[in-house]
């Protein structure tokens, strides 16, 4: 679903209306469902990527915060970096680097043994990758305490209106807004 599509023009008012009709304690859940629906409208199975990234960074931050050993903190941070940047590298850059390598190999009389991947670029992958990484880095460097509520953290990662408005928000700023009841201001 594109922001300038008829589907989105129908989707957004429904999301906003239901948000204000629900009690505050359920509003975050509604926004999370709507956000995942938004991402899944492009290619449903790619929701596993954002869920995977969310799970890795949520638990990496928890474990980083629970230990004083620098080596363990670095190991969890490394897991986060490798997972997130690995997903980004495969989906966004693999075919580009593969074709560049193929040109170089063919020019030197060698065969390219790396297959081309037929992957559709997941909507928002760069955005949510860098958003989750900024969170994990903030926890690692002690600038942010880890969020204990997995649902709120998931909403922070997937909150669909961010894709159009940007920029990448720090959890300390956006997380607080997602937890508060947002009153309707005409």
C-alpha cells in the first residue's frame, strides 16, 4: 500500500477513528496491528523480517543492560549489527554487488558462481533497520534504558506513519509518545 493510494486514503481514517474509540490500554495494540497490516500489504511474508529484527534487538538490548561484562555486551551488540545489516545487505545490496562482481569476473575470463536473487525490496527495510540499530546502540552506550514492554518496542519499530514523515526517531522520544494517550486536537 502506497501513501498516495486509494487504499491508504481509506486505511488511515479507519486507523485513526478506531484509535480514538478504543480505551488507552488497547490503543498501542491497535496501532501495532495497523502497522503490521501496512507492512504486510506489500508482501505478507516480509513481515517476518521486521518481526525478526524486532525480536533480536529487543532481547539484545535486554541482555546488554543486564550484564556488566564488556565482552558480553559487545557480543549482543554484534548479533544485532550482523542480523540487521545482514538483512539489509541481502535484500538491498546483494544483487548490485553480485552484478558488479560478475562484470569483473567475466572481464577476467572467470565464471560467476553467485546466483542472482529474485527479491522484492521490503518496504521500509532501511528505515526500521536503522531505527532498531539506533535503539540497540543507545542501550549499549548507556543513553537509553531498554524497553521492558515487547509490544511497545514492536510498535516503535513498525509504526507506519514514520515512513512518510521520518526522520529516524530515538526510542526515548517516540517511545514516550507511543505510551501516552494522544488526545484529539482539532
